[in-house]
C-alpha cells in the first residue's frame, strides 16, 4: 500500500478495492488451479495461467498510467506553490 500511495492518491474506497481484489484472488486462484490441473486435459490450465498473466499486465499498465497522471498533478501543484512563494516580497526591517 505504501508503494501505491507514492503514485496514486489513495482514498478509502480505492484502498478497499485493492484489498478486496487481493483477497478474492487469493481465494479463487488456488481453487481454479486445483480444478483445472486434476483434469485429463491440462490445456485449460495453460489458458488460465495466460489469462492471469494478461490481467496482471493490464492492471499494471493502468496503474502506471494513473500514477503518472497523479504525479504530474502533484508536480504542477508543487511548482505553483513554489512560484507563489517566490513572489512574496519582504520589506527590510520587518
């Protein structure tokens, strides 16, 4: 979570969806692997593994894009704050 927080603004709803998704994956993946490896034809197991790989790659891609957009917004805000601070004029003797 702390790594994700560096790239994306974590709200309660977003953090909950990450945790629930991870929990569902931990429950469903072993069950699916067990069901598909006990069959005589293990080809569905190969398809399932490929599906999981592509889903992980796709979610990683979208998280990187969201993190890049969030980081860009943070940089713009930081630059704006710095430029506002540099325009403050201080009179001598105060």
